[in-house]
């Protein structure tokens, strides 16, 4: 299905700042994969919403597979939440689908995680950080009162060779959050590294990338206090 003229215009308006940022910094831009590869997954979310409309005012957890595999209901029992993690999505994929997976819910709080797939695709830290800036700017423009919590890209055995890129992107996102009263950054690196400063294999699935149950226990310990502090009260 082809994007409408309005959607094409929105995509261009979001992508242009990324290209301009890369031109200014001299970064080599690695073209992202076609976001439409996730069309069927996004359509499934929309079908589920039609069958059972999601609650208004729920906190939105959105991003890549670390969101998809996260048992949000168990981590935040009794809380009103919507989970929209898809594929191994890039930050840029979430920009593309923002109308359908973020803005439509009008969440008071967004918890976002991505970055693993970006690094695996060879994107540089500057490019990943530029994508984050574009996404957050779009959220502020469409949802000016919504708070955003960004969970920093995790260290993992699968991407240990790209750790400098991960840390560079995370540092840029943290700096962005520090300067923005509506954005907060959570670092999960120390929670997932061992005493030797390397990822603990026992916290990861066999692919060396996704967290297993023990890994999510460590993840929850790092992120829950910040998320719960920002969770909007029931109206």
C-alpha cells in the first residue's frame, strides 16, 4: 500500500533533519531498511485495537524486540499500559510508523527502546542520535504534554564489538534528555555487565542479543523506579 500524499510529506519532513545533521557532522549515513517490512506487524496491532480498543490514558511502551519480549504486565501489575514493540525495529522505523503506533494513543508517558538493530546495520552513533532527536521532536510537536523515557541501548554479547558506537549514541541521547524537561534517560549498562566489565552471558537468550528471564529481572531493577516515578496518576 502506497503512503498518502500527507504521509509522504510527513516522512520527508522527518527524514530531512537526519540527512542535514549527518551533513553537518560529516557522518557517513547508512541507509535504513525499508520500514514497510513491518507493515504486517503494524496491521496486526491495528486489528487488535479494533477488536479491543486500548484504554485511554495508558502508558505506551514502544520500540524494538526488547519491548516486544518484555512482560510489561508482570513488571507493572495493575497499571494501564499498551505494548507496541515490533520486529527488530530501528529508531527510524518507529519514526515512520509514529502516526499508527504512537500518536494515535495520545499517551501521557512513552517508554521507548531501540538501537540494537541500528548498530547491527552499521549505523554510526551520530546517525542513531539524529534519529532519536527527530523522533523526540515529532513527539513534542504532536503530543506537547507527553513525557518520554528512553532506555539506553543495552550491552550484549552479540553487539559487543560495536560497544563504542552504542556508548556514543547513548551519551548523545542522555545529553538530549538532560536538556529536555520532558525526556528522561535510563542507563541499563551497569545492570547487565559483570565484574569484568563484559556482558553476562547468563542474562541473554541463545542469540546473545535478547534478554532472558534473568536478564529482564536485572533490567526491571534498573528501569522500574524511574518509570514508576513518572507514571501518571489515575484520573
